[in-house]
């Protein structure tokens, strides 16, 4: 495709990704590691990362949508795949057909999944999700045993797992809330034990909980490793996490001009140049996932130096103030990644934009070609 030859691209280092998966397996200490590859592997490429995760010893994969699981199956990925929320009834036949593991937390969803499994003449695997305090989705702890009993008594369903999700595991000042969620989850497990319904998979830890070791509950069998496997700390202010960045965002200079002092650059002419400067244009913009607000305090690497944006980021192009330095068309620029000794990390963007690294990498659009470094 012509898009593959763009002068803007994202490099995905699969070796770094594999090493991060191994590191998270070691940090998990107890149980299996299931890697989260939803949202196209947080913008990194789901199929490529799924294969690399399994190569690195992951035991399974997690997605958010039936379509994401279907993509993996069509590509030949045979690993267990958990869909981490309830899906519309009209998608359950596909969920069963592609051998995906369903998440349930409503009686109606359990019944609909059972009917879909019966139509396919297969037993569908199910994980029961419990809402222990995040209040996004999940069954209340009080209803857990009743729902587990309903699943276990259905000949078309296999109660394969039970889990919850922690709301503040990435926040050191959120440990009290995390403890409350752990206690509630432990209470659910005790109730399931009383009726002999504890399933083989029990999980609550995400990347943050695993890195901070705040999800220790007896009987946990696995953890879900997401953002950390891509080399990004869940907390954008955490600079101590020793993980390897997986994505780099790069472009080539497509235009060079010398702009006189006092002239503004780009829409709005917002920041007149303080001195006559070389301005380099790069052929990517907010349609590619470079947020418009980044121009105010963000930086780009050209010639191994940090450069600020000369003006407003536009849909398809950005302009960079290169001062007195010589820049040529075709020179490489790095928006995320390393050039020489200088580094711009995903979480550098996150701090400037007052967001999290998840949003940054998920926002790199599909029109940016991914080049895989193996």
C-alpha cells in the first residue's frame, strides 16, 4: 500500500515487547500471565503482539470486543482469549464460534450465552466478573454465588474463571481503596469455596497492581498484563519502572524554510518567532494521533536535539522550530523514541497533555503504518 511508504511511521520493537512480557511474568510471581491486546494492542498491532506474547510465555490473551478476538482467530492465534466484558446478544454466536471466553455478570447474558452455545453444540467457557468497588461493570459481591451457581448448573456453560478490576492500583495514595477491593474479592472467593464453586482461574491484578505488588489475594491463579508490556508505566509520573519502550513514532522532514523573526507559523499565527529560524515541516498531524494541544509544550527530536513546535499542529502536518541549525528534506525526526542520547517517552506526552500513556499510544491512528522490528 502507498501508506506503507509514508514519511511518517511507527516502529514496534517486538523483541522489547517480549522482554517486557517476561519481566511481567517474573513480577507476577504466582500464576499465569495473560497479555492484554485489546484496542489493537494499545495501538501496537494486535496480531503481531499476540504472537510475541505467546512466544514469551504468556498463557492467554485478553480483548474487549468479539471482533478483536475474531481478528486473532482469523490470523491463526489459537491461544485462550478472554473477552473482558459482556457482549451484545447478537454477537454471542460469533463469540462461541471462535472459541472465545465470555465474561458475564447478568442473568440475561448467562441465558443468552447458553442458548448460543447450545446452537453451536459446544460448551462455552465463562469468567464471572465481580464489581468490588470500581462500579464500571460486574456483578455485586452479594449476587456472585447465585450467578456462579447458575453458570455451573448449565450444561452448555463452564465456569472457568472469576475476576475483578482494581480502580486505583496505579495510585500510591489509593492503597486503602485497593485493600477494600481485595477484601471484597477475597470474601467472594470464600463464599464460592463454601459451595464448592471456585473456578480454576482467579484474577484481579492489572499492570499497575502487578508492578506495585498490591493485589496479593490467596488463591489467585493469573494476572492480566496490559500497558506495562508495551514499556509504559501506568502512572505517567512514575519514572522508575524499568521496562523497555516498544513504540517509536517517527517522520521525515518534508519541507524546510527560513522564517523571519516576528512571523507566526501555522493556524492562528499564535507564537511569533523570537528570531529568524529554520522551520521544518513533518508530514503528520492530529489525524495521525499527534494531539493539537501538544504544540504548546511538546517537543520533537531532529538532529539529536529537542525542538519545540513552531506553531499549531494541523491535521496532516506539524512545523518544528530548528533555530539556526541546518535541516534538510528527508532528515529523520522522532516524536516518540530515542535519537542520539535524547529521548521523548510516551509518558512525556502524557504529562504535557495531562493524560495517561494509554491514551497516547491508542491514539496513534491506523493511517500511520506500523513497521515491526523483530
